[in-house]
C-alpha cells in the first residue's frame, strides 16, 4: 500500500514528544512490511539537519495560498533513517517555519493551517494518490476537511483520510477568519455538524473538523479510546466522538525496538541484552545497569549507591503531574533512595519551581534535577534506573513506560489511558502473574504516589526474587510496532481505493486551478 503521513513532528529530526516517535516507529514498520511511505513535514529551520541524507530539491515551485495571497514554496526530499521525507519550505513573509521552534508561536494556528493547505496543494499538483492520507493531531486535522470540501471537488482522489489523535487536550481553536485563510469560507463551518467548537460557539475547532471529516479516526490506546468519550477525558469533544464511534479505534503504540534497544544503544557505557531474555541472561542485565548507573551518577555528581534509583523523563506540563513528581522525589529521598528527573517545560512558572528545587538539591548527593531535553542522557537514565515513575493526570498512550520496560526498569504508573493498557500491578492486577510488570495506583494524589512508590522500594529492598521476576516480565513484553502496524493496515484497506474510482485526479500540475 502507499501511505502519506502529513505531520508536524518526526523523530529524530523534529521531535517534541511521543508524536515524533510514533511517526518514526510506525513508518519504519510499514516499510519493513513492504509498503511505501512518505512523510510530509514543514522544513523547520530547527530540524536536526545532520540526520537528513540526500537532501535535495524535489520541486522548486509550488504555489500555495494564504487568504487572498499566493506564495511560493520549495519542496525538498530527503531520507531519515531509511524513511522518505518531503519538506515544505514556505517562502512566506511571516517566516512560518524559521522561528527556531516547532510549536509555541503566537500564530501557530496560521502556521499549521498554511502548512495543511500547502501539503494538500502539493499532493494535488504532484498527482500523488496514496491509499491513505494519514494526519496527526490538531495541526494537520484540517486536511480531511480540505480533502473533502476543496480537493475532491477539484478532481483529486486518494483512498481516504485517517486522523490519529495523540492528545485530546490541544484542539486548535480559532476564529472563522483563520480558517478562511485556508481558502474555505470560515463562517460556513461554524455549525454543530462541521467545525464549531462545543463550548465557545463563535470559534472553529480544527480537531473537531478532523473527527467529523476523516474517513477513520484513531487514538493511541484502547483505554484512551474509551476515556475520550467521557466528560473527564473528552475535553469537550466527547459527544462528537461518541457520534463518530463507528469510525473510531484505539490502537496501542509500540516503540522502535532498534532505536530503543540496550543491546545496541550507542548512548550507553555498557550495553546489555534484553531481547529473548530469560533467568540465565539476567546477571548481564544487572551488571549492565550497574555500570551505566556508575557512569551516570559520576556525571551528575551523585554518591555511589546501591539504593533504588527512581527516574522520570518527561515534559513538565500539568498533564504529567509535576506536583506529584516533586512528591515522589521527596518520598524517594526520605526512604533512602536516589532520584533523577530529566524534564523540560515551556511553562515559566513550572520552570522556576523546579529550578528552585534543583538548587536545593545541589550537593545533596542523592537527588538530581536536569531542566533539559537531552536524548543521550535520556537513554542513559532509562538504562541506569531501577524504577521509573509516571504519575500522569491523563496519558493517551505514554511511551516512557514502554521504553523503561525494554531497559529492565520497573514502571510505577497511575492507572490512566495507555498506562493502564501496558503496566500491570504485581500485587493487584487480575492478569496472569507472568504478565505483571510494575506498580500502579488509581488516584493522582500524594497518597496514590506513596502507595505505588513505597511498595516498589520495599520490593526492591527486601524481595529480590519478586523484583527479578518483575524485571523479567517487563523485558519479555512485545513492545514492537508489528501488531499495531497490522491494525493500521486493516484500516487503510477499509478505505476506498483510489484506483477503483473512475474519478481520478486530473491534475498534471499545469491545468489545475485552486479554490
Ligand atoms: P508525550 O508525547 O506526552 O511527551 P510520551 O511518553 O508519549 O509523552 O513520549 C515522550 C517521548 O519524549 C519519549 O521518547 C521520552 O523519552 C522523550 N522525552 C520527554 N522528555 C524528555 C527530555 N527532557 N529529554 C529527552 N527526551 C525526553
């Protein structure tokens, strides 16, 4: 099959969070299973350019639209870890993608509406007819609307569109005039069955548009699929999702098992094998973790210790429970453990709060806070730690618990979203004992954190055989993209195939006139 992803992140060239990892892992597995994949991204100035191979101009002139204005774009192609990417360089007077950041500009809505329109214009002009146009989250959720209301009427035809929701919290709410800049009549989309926001009735909601117009909608875990249809998890769109339930599916993310493999991980000081793990191989895991920990603690000027090392690697935003992470740090240190937090945040007040705590921990010897985004350090921490804590208020899928499991690090998680689909409590789960791989708690409060953390630290200290079976169960879990990819392929196949439709795109790049 031929799949085109249109997205705003791709690991490792443009990664903010899990979305970038998902694009990378899913695309690689699709290719491995024999399919053709192209990924369209903005050509940000802050791309990790050293990861791009064969970067070259594919099309020098692609005219696109921003309201009444017409702007040229250059389309570049390149390879990223064997994946074909197409990068849109916008020659727009507002330098939409030359801001040194991926998100966080005052005009993000306009930036990504322009990107969505230009990406569709490119597919149309280039005559690309994939079986599926797969878009991700609010920044590209407008594409299914453009496809149906602008490009099909122009004679363009693909198999259909798929929207994957990686996070319900961010929906791209804007004014009708923002939408008009894409060439649609913004006001006419301000109706309940189209793009009208469910609480601010004068606003357009881009994510809602994607849900209403896409051929299929997926989200990143079966449990999150249920949660987003409730008042607590739907962020106002629960009824829209319930209405569209038939085309909604929860598909659990995997991880890229080549990139996240302690046996081949070039960021580690000591590599160790966790694939095909059994009891005989456990000593080399323990030795590997020990040596990585020694290196990490020396680097961070922590005292050498055999006490349990608890870690967290996260964006520090309200969703991730920053106050609960602080509490976990305090409890761990009180119980004689060590704690390392690697976190970055766009929120000034959270940054200040953690910077203060970082100062307090200076010379402490058992706790470290790193306010940074650092891939190499993240790998080392996953390998060195004994426990990994995720006290999220909500978590669509969560990748860090999966990575922790792969590295033999036992997760402690709040039972929400994909965390509840992947981590099973050693004491309370109803799953078979051989599947139990961590510690869970129900409520996102200090008591909940303590319930998970105390049991985990006590188990580490006083029940070695239970501890080792937890590690083994975690490392044995299949975390690959294989089965998720089969599920996505089934969805792609359910779409109407472009070849079966007589009304193929008439575009040849010359005759077409855009709306
Ligand atoms: P989200 O997408 O909500 O940020 P996920 O758990 O789905 O959360 O994915 C987070 C990804 O980002 C993981 O690959 C994790 O290792 C990485 N990550 C998060 N924070 C940092 C950081 N400060 N430094 C390096 N990597 C990070």
